[in-house]
C-alpha cells in the first residue's frame, strides 16, 4: 500500500482512538488526528452491513488503483464460489486511517482492512473487534510468527493477507548506466549517496505525509542498536535522551546533505515519481511505493538492497515487513457471513488471485503459488525469510498517540533542523513520559 500517511493536526482521534494516520500502501501504515467531519466520513466509509446473510460488507482502505482492482478480483472469486455478495465500501486510505476509531464505534462494515501486531491489539484491547479464533482453527499455511501477530490475550482477531518489506529501492538501469554498486555498509552507502548527489540524482526523500521518514529512523536504530533496543524504545521502556538514540539522529544527519531538497513539502508519491523519472537515484521505501509509481512496462527495472549494515554486531539481521489483512468489527451485524469470508481469505487461493493483480506485495500463506512471482517479489520473499527479526514500522510498533502526536512532529522538526539533537530528544522524552504514564485508550 503506498501505505499510509500521517497528517499532523491537533489530536482528536486516530486509528486507535488517538490522533494518528499513516500508510497509503502499505501502508504500511498509521493514523492521524483527523479533523474530517464525522457524519460525512461514516456515511462514506461505514455505510453499514448490507442485505442479510447472503451479503457481507467490507470497509476498504484500498483506494489506490492497483490494490483496489486486486481486491475486486478476490471478492468476485469469493462470490462465484460461495454465492454470497461482497459489498465493498472504499475510503481514501489516509482518511480511513485517521478516522478508524470513530468508524469502529459508529456503523462499521462487517469486515474491515487493517494491520497486524500492535495496531490490531489496540482495538482488541478496547473491545472493538470480534474474536475469530474459531476461524483460525480451519487455517493452514500460517507460521507461528504470523499467528502471534494476529493474537491478543490468547485469542485471534486478525487474518493476515500479505506483507511487503522496506528496503532501499532504485532503478537497475540507472545503476548499470552509472556503474553504481549496491552498498553493504554505511560508509559505502554514504559514498554512493554523495556520488549520486554529484551526478544530479540525489537520494529521494519525502515527509509531507508524516510517516515515510519513519522507515529510515527505524532502520538506522535497528542497525545501530539492534532489534531488542528498538522494540523497547517503541514500548516506552527506554529513554529518548539515551546516547544510543542521539546517535541514531547523529548518524542520520550524515545522509541529509545528499537528499532531495524540500522533503517536508513532498509526498511519498512525488518521491516515487522522481525515482521513476530518474531525477533521484534511490529511496528508502516499502515495496509497494515505487511499484505503484512506475508504469507496468518499467516495473522490471525496479531493484533494491537491504538497508546497509552500520554496526557489525547487528549486521542486517532485522527487516521491516508490515503485514496487512482483515478483521471483524465488534459491531458487525452479520458475524457469520463475515467469518465465512475470512475463512476464504485465509486460503492460498485467495492470496493467489489477489497477487495476480498486485505485484507489489508478497503472500503470507506458505501454500500460495509463488511460481508467477516477479523477480522483485522473489527477492522480497528471500529478504524477509532470511531475516532474524521482523519489525512492523514505527507507527505500527508503538502507541498510536505517541506516534501521531509526538514522533511525526519530532522527525519533521529534525528534518527541518537536524542540528539540535539534544533539544529534540529532550522534548520527545518529556512527551513520552506523559503519554506512556496514561492507560491505553
């Protein structure tokens, strides 16, 4: 999903009851403080369940053309095999994110699209989801790790559908033309960025949406300090004034001179288009981001390399690979029909049909047919399967109120003024203490 976007507004609610917004591809994905009028949003996105036991409604955040078409094919296949109709209510991806909490408390659809891990667990904790452990009893092909990402308090609430890794994406042809080599470590990465900048194709960079730069923060932290520290930091258990955090920003600052200028005024789509137009040389992105901005006949020219090693102690062990899928709203009016749809969506066949139309993601079910995968999909699957740790993404791995009200602004402030790291970290830590001292929800 070109997956998400955070809009930095004054907080009234987010995807998880707090202000937040992210992932238009993936979404990725988070939510934002949405000031959109509630009635208009709910009527557009949650028009409620449709006509009885033979129809199930789905709240969709797949507003981009590629996933929208792919989901339509999958739901049509379900209709043909079950005789049941799927009524899809599609809302702009970011609007869906920003208003998800109010949506679930209003008139939600029976099934809705969302994210694994903390982002799912948050709503389970708030009692806004239906337990689908009985649906999971019929599944095969999902790893224990996927089940864990779908579980809260010993019960399952989420059906995973696909994932997509974050890495450093570029055009194969540009690298061949310029003689660039994929770097393995930070020094090589900086040297490549410097050369690209000299050649007039700087590193693509954008953060108008509020979430894209989070991927770079995550990777530098994972490479410098390791997965365990990163998870503890996201959980509020580490101080943002710790020298290890400051070193993340200091290290990131080394890359700043070689970025596209004006990142805070550029959307992720515009950054992706600059890569497609050969105006930039590489970008830290999720797999769907460049894929959605390249015409179909140029997608074979997309390549990537894993974010480079910084400290050999941690190497390139961790990979960010957000997981998207489906949940049943607690207020679903047709739980039986919703569960029937989820049983089908959890099959390899359902993933195969979707991925025929969306080459920007990778199936999660081990029984899915990978024979028709593009070279990019195969390489993505190898990257994730070889990872020692999998993270979701900053705005999926921490409290949504902290991600939206603190980290969006903090990272944008750093981009605007990368020199005052001490002041930035002090500010984040003060706000973190306040937020994490309060109960979730």
